[in-house]
């Protein structure tokens, strides 16, 4: 889980309602925090979420950048479940 479940749910709701820009901004802010703290798993999670949002916006280039970075992180930390999920998302881009 990237952040508090209630906040996560609110961000996901924004995206579901079509407010992709607001959801993206929340994830970008979250990414800054988890990078500063050095929390690798959470960085990968945020990057995965951002990749999905960029893809929904039609920005495949940014989506690929994010998902590639997430794959690198999950490979480094040996988080297989998220690694497979990220690889699957990349195959859909």
C-alpha cells in the first residue's frame, strides 16, 4: 500500500471519476515523499499508479518511463508479485 488506505481510496475515486490530473498530482506528491524517505516498494507502487494514469491520458511515453522505473525497483528489492504485475501492465502499453 502506497499510503493510508483512506487517502488511497480517495485518490483512486478521483481517477475513477475522470479527474486524472488531480489523481496524478497526488501520486506525484506521494512519489516525492517516498523517494525522500527511501521507501523503495512505495516508490514502485506510486510509479505503477502513475503509469496507469498516464496510459489513461494517452501518454504512452510517460507510462513506459514510469513502469520501467517500477520494474527496476521491484527487481532490485526482489518483490516478485509487484514485478509480475508491472511487467503485465507494460505488456499492455
